[in-house]
């Protein structure tokens, strides 16, 4: 069983440097100290699909500068990591690899928000067969892991953000083979699985992925997880992370506390074997 960690971490945070962030870097740092977090990782959005609302929004140079300023001002009280959340679509894999090639990052998080070139949304899901959407989604998750581009695979079962059904993927036996295939790809890639608390304040009222899926990941041989709130504003920062950390450690998972481990910055040219 993993050793119990008493420090608190939030390794999925967005600021106004992301197109949908609502707090500044400085505000996040002050709030993190206020609520007792020991370390945070900023994970600003990088979108490489020209059709995405966030395309071209991130100023990477400004991001680096703001993180360095935050470390100077708050480093005595808060460990600050610099990461990125890349919106993975397999058709943009070469562009992702090229963008990452010269970047210095502590954590590279890959998340799937699109299937078949269409952004996941309530409207999109309402027009199509849900099982088919899940199969396409899980295949993209598998591909994201097999790409070798990411140290962490983000918020699995993102679809339930729109359906509100916390147990659809857990209980659907038709989807189980695709789910297990995706989880095995994550494990083979040596990436960590992110467990996000964002769903606790959404209509599904559940982790992403659910803890049933986290247990399945563990049974299949998964060992490492990261924990993050996916905060886009300061009110959500750190939500539920301490409790989730204890639960993960209790079942024997290793909760990553320092994403600067080389495992979490894979070479852009490496593919899972």
C-alpha cells in the first residue's frame, strides 16, 4: 500500500491565460495558500484545432513569465508547477508533437473534448446515439495514451459532464471492452490517470472518472494518479482534493506529488510500447 501523504495538491488549474479562465495567476496563488494547498500545477489550455474557441489564445511566453513571477512572490509558501492541458484529437497529433518539442513543462496533460471532429456538448450528444459517442470517445482516449505525448490522461468520462449520468459508463457492459482497452493503453504508456474533482460541483456529482473506474484501473495494473479540481475560477480551487487523495492512497494508488518526475514530461517523439 502507498504511503499516506499529508500535504495537499491540485494539479489541474486554469487562469485567465486560458480562454475560459476567470482568475489571474496571482489570485489563484493567494487562494491556494488561503485554503492550505501545498502545491499547485497550472494547466493552461492549448488547442491546436483552428475551429476551437481557444485556438491561438494562449501566449506561452506570457505564461512562462507569470509562473516565474508567481514562484518569486509565493514560492516560500507554495510549490508552483507549470503544466499544459492539450486538447487531443488524433488528426492533430503531429501538430501537438511539434508544439511540445521545444517547451519546458512540468506536466503535460492530454484530454479528449472532441469526437469525430465535433466538440462534445449537450446539443451534440442529444442528436446522436450515446453508446456510439462513448465508443468514439474511448477510442480517442486510447489513441491519446498510445501517442506517448502525455504524462497524464485527463478527466476520463468527460461525457458525463453533459449527460449528468454518473454511472452510465460504469454499468454499460457493451462499453466495458472499449473502456478496458483505453485503461490498458494508459497503463502501457506509463502515463498517470487523472482523477478530477470537477464533477463534484457539476450535475453528475461524481469524480471524473468515477471511483468504480479508478478501481478498475487499479485491478488492471494501474499504479499512479494525479488529482486536480480543473478549476477555472478560485471558488472551485482545491475542491475535494484532500478527501480524494486519502481514498486513492487507501486502495494503494500512488498519488503524484511532484510532476517534475521525468515520467510526466514524455519525449514528444516517444510512443507507447
